[in-house]
């Protein structure tokens, strides 16, 4: 986290999670579900605000837990952001749940995955592969949730939701091959094998999805080991995420 920057930037980094890849995973499925629905409206905007606030609240609560169980004083910097973002989340989410009671059921379905992430935060193993994959599932499931206020039934949007799941699940091992596991041949082989399988599965959802997923496979095979800097890796993933969103909106 760039918390050493003075002034407003430092304050912003204290409140906004620095997990840059997470923001794309939060936004792309939600926006796809919103704009694939027949009648997106104000409820989608409120739901998006609740979704982002819920992520911020969970992030700070989990970071506080991770540091507090180790007796580190740095846990205190997450306490106020956790409390404020939780209150803001409740202020938006509770009225939404009253107007749309089915949202409570959606929240219950996401709870086990949040529990997994909390467990790994408690153990200090947030970079574990399972933890990353557990975060992907509810994020992609939000495509189905975001579509319903606009009049889409979950059965109408399952294919774009699965496409999001295929892509974002693949980013977990791929990013590891670019940064933390860049010297692991096993991770590289596993990432390429996954992307090859994801390409075949995506093509079954729609032949047009073979185009972006071929590019995802190519980057998983060609880029590890080239010594790309982290900002470059991030920029490539932003481009891949935007390509997925555009493809979903055009195809479905």
C-alpha cells in the first residue's frame, strides 16, 4: 500500500484497499449483469454502491483481524475504516434488502466464501490459491444479482456469469506466475493448462468467446518469465478485463 505518500494520497490509501486487481473483479461482472438486463435503473446504482462498500468493509475488517491476532499496533489503522465502511454499507444495503428481500438470500449464498477469506486473513495466508479462488466466486455471482433489479432472470445470465468465472479464476494462478511464483514451472504449467481448458469451455458458451480466451491463453503461455514490471502486468489485466466486458455486452 502506498501509504508513505504524504497528504491526500496517503489518507486515500488508508481507506481504499490497494488490491488493484480486485476492483476489476468487482466491477466487470456487476456492470455486465447491469447492462445485459432489459431495464437497469436506480436500484443497480444503489446495489453497486452497497457492493463496493461491502468489499471495503470486509477488507478492513479482515486486515484488522490479521494484524490484531498477531498483536501488531498497525491493526488500529484499519479499525476506523472498517467501522465507517460497515455503517455506510448497512445504510445502503438494509433499505435495498427491505425493498428486495431476495438480496438477503444472495448475501447468505456469498457468506461461506467471505468466511473462507476471513479464515485465510486470520491465518495470514491471504495469498493462498484457495483464498483467491474463493473471492472470485461471489464476485462473478454478482452478475446474476446485478441483472435481477433490471428485469433479468438468473437463468438468462448464467452463460456470461460462467464466462466471468472462467476468466477471473484464471487470473489467480496467472498473476502468481508473474509475481510471487514467477520461478515456479509447476505454476506456469498449471496456469497454461487451466487457460486451455477455460478456452474450450468458453467456446461452448459462445464461439465468439473463443477470441478473448485465446488471447488469455496466449498471455498465460508467453508472458511469464519475461520480467514485466508489476504496473505493466496490471495494465494488461485491465485491458483483458475490459475486453471481457465488451465481449459479453456484444455477445449476450
